[in-house]
C-alpha cells in the first residue's frame, strides 16, 4: 500500500482540514484584535505626549525582542500557575498573537501616518476642516491605502507563526499531522513526507493568494 494513502485513511484528511480551520481561527481573531488595537497604538506613537510615545516604544521593543514561543509559555504555563486562571491553549495563543500583532500593526500605523506629507495636514486645515474632519476625509484614506498591503503581509506571517501553538497542546494542522504520523508509523513508515507535504500545500493555498493580493495593492496604491 502506498504511503500517500494515509492521508485518506479514516478521517485523517478531515482532521487535517479541521486543524487548518483552528489555525485560521486563531490567526483571524488575533489579526482583527491587532488591527483595532494597533490603530490606537500607532496613533499614540505619533502623539505629542513624550511619556506616551516612550511607553509605546518600550512595548514595541519588548514584543519584538521576546520570541513568540517564550510568550506562549509565559501566558499558558506561567500566567495560569501564578494567577490560578485556567486558560486554554487556543485562548493563550490568541492573547499572545494579539500582543504581537498589536505591536507590529501599531508600528505600521505609525509609519503610515508619518509618511503623509505635512502639506496634506496644512491644506486640509486651510480648507477649514476640523481636526476630526482632516483625519476622516484626508489623512485616514491615504493611511489605509498605505496600510492595506502591509496588513495583508502581517496576516500571512501570523498564519505561519501559529504553527508554534502545537507546542502548548493546541490541536491545529501541524499537531494533527504529528498525531497521524505517530498513529501510522508501522503501517505507513514514510507517512511524514506525505502528511507534512499536504500541510505545506494547505498553508501555501492560504498564504500565496494573500501575498499576491498584497503585491498588487502595493503596486496600485503605494
């Protein structure tokens, strides 16, 4: 029997698809929260308040320096033990990826706001627009055009990084693949090639269209 048939033994293929759905769910929820919180963080990073800018910079550098895997262990194992809060692996992953995504999105928003030429603000003010109207009709539309491709790239990075959650017991695509390989190691000794190959293809089918969309938007808008 060919080892590739392990993919369709019993419910193996359906389990891999469900594991992929877990991956997409974690990344999707984390990305939505990151985009909302990142807008506030990015705005705060351009604030005239030096203390606020300093705090946001410290947060950004801390998140960037700390590996995501260490943060996962801190939240899932450390936080639960020290506070007595029982967090599932999926909730822990969403918290960590939201913290990471907010930092990255905040820096993207800061860069997008900083890239708007000063004469855009001055021209909007000369037209008699209030500060809120300036952002609504002039600044934000330009900022969104700059952010769209960068946000899509962040989404692909987040989807790929979710493979780390297998190390805290979340049964996503990679974890399901490991379980299938372990359960069939005698009947299908070379199953790893086919299982991991299929997981690669599934991730590719999700991330590649996003990468293409990001490049097209970048050429069109930026």
